[in-house]
């Protein structure tokens, strides 16, 4: 199988806050050295690693650094990583929206890109006119565009508004039309950024189905960036995880997702300051299978919430309770456990597959029910359930399905 895309030592550097070199003479010197003499940028500096969470120690930053990998023809590769990891920059370099600072990119075939909502659309032109405009940008003839016009319009679901200026489209309609154009104009390489998150559940399902047809049925290459691990797991064969502008892992998509979840997990533990109380919340947190305190769990893994209770004097009928909240901080359920003297470390197991993927919060309290409060966790402990390709949430979030995969008996 031939190589469709090859990244050779690709790096991209930006100057924070500024675009030029501050003076016309320096700008001319850069142009002469790079464009005429073919030499390296004379103003290229070492710069700092792309870590958005820390203050800059240099006015230069490497958005990407030493990216080196190949994509085979017909492969579907998921690009995953945290916000700011360099995913979109990588796709922009491949799509030639911007150029690399160092290195070269080799691509075999025409590239169809869908990077941002409305990319390549003229707001004053109608949807129909923008289909022709986008097709021309992708190198298609007017005849070929006209041949696929009805198919594109039908796929987008925007037929009623196809002769309306795009500036009156919603963001969802715009991305529908943009994806329909990019997917139907026969690019050998299809590059799709997170824009599908704008579409509704029905369109996401249709779009992913189309990308599967393009890759498996037509043997075309797809690069797909998404934060929806379910979509990545279902669509992609292999994955590349970026971290701070560098390749942190590359391999099978399932292994890549597992690495992403484990790398993204952070210690989230509550330790009470009320150590002089009769009883207090000594330490509260959620444990993974290796016994580490984390906040991210895969959909197909149990969530173990561990409660360690400190005790200066045991209080009869002392009860540990915790409430699970949704992302709007609305309570979903509460569970209770009455403590016994000598058994002051207890685990609450939330079974795998019960909570649908999404963001939740856990708030524990220590009390004697309806009598007195012994200790309270004053902060929300974050809990994230990440989809790994379950049949319930491949295309939609828990906003559409609710929060629980309830075991129901059907007769």
C-alpha cells in the first residue's frame, strides 16, 4: 500500500503577540534569505514548548515540534489531544492554509478540507453558488460539480435554503453544507476538524457514515480530529495523540484512546481541614484499576469512590453520603452508607456502563441523618465518563439520551 501523507520533521513556530519582525528592513532580510537564497529564517529562535497552562518564558512558541509520521492510502487516522495540543495546526499545514517553519509535507492526491465552520464560503453568495465556489477551489470542473449538485444538496439537508445567502444560515446549516461539498467532490484525502460537533445527532451519524464509505468503499484517506472518543473509535483504524505540539503516542486507535484517557486523568482528591471534629472526611477521591486517584474513567470501567474517614471519637449512626450532579450542577442521585466502628475506609462502586459519557460532579458529606452534620466537602469533585465506542453514544451526547443506561427488564 502506498503512502498518502508523509510528515517529515514538521515544526511550526509562532511569535506571541506579533506577526512581523518589528521593522521593514528585518522583514525584507527574512524574505531575501528564505525566498531568494533558500536559507533558514535568520530570525528563527529556539522558543518554548507549547504549553498553554504555563506563563511564557519566551516570545516564541513551538505550536508543533518535530512531527514525523506517515499515513497509508485508505487509512482513517484519528488525531486526538487536549485543547492547544496542535491538532488544528497540523491539519492547517496539511491543507496549506499556512506553511511549516521547518520540514516538509508530502501528500499524494487532492485534499478536501473542512477545518472551520464556513471556511471558503462567501457570506453574500447563496448556498448553491458556494457549492460551485468550493468545488472550484478544490480543483473540480463546473461540469463535475453540476453532476453531483443534487447529491450534495440532498446530503446537506439544506434544500429549502439552498438559494438563500449563506450569511443567513445557522452554524449547523453552514457546516452541513461545507461537509457535503468536501465529502462529495472526490478528494483523495479528506481532512475534517472538530466542526462536526456543531451538527445535530442525525447529521453527525450521516457524516460519520459518509466518511466510512469514503475510506472503506472508495479507498480514500481520512484525517479526523475530534474530542468525541466514540466517533474516533468507530471511524478510525489508527490514532495519533498530540501533547504540547509533539507526538506523544501513535498506534492502534483503541490503544491511543486508552493512552489519551490515562494521560488526561488528574488527581482530584478532597482532604478536610476539620481534623479536630469528632469524625471528618480524611480523604475522598476516585480510584482507577491501578489504585491511582483520577477523575477520568472509560465508559466500560467501574468508578470506585473511596472514602477515608478520620475519627477522634466515633459517633453512632454516622453516615457517609454522596450526591452525583450533572454538568449543570443539578442532582441526579444520592447514595448513603452507615459507618461501623473500625471500618472507616469504604468504597462506593458505580458499575461500568451505568453513567453515559459526559461530565459529572461528586459531593460527599459526613453526617448523622436528620440530626447533625459532621463534615462537608466544600468543593465539587469532577468526574468524567469518556466514550470508547459504546453502542449508546457513538453519535450523540448525554444531552439527547439522558444520563443513565438503566437496566430495564423487557417482557
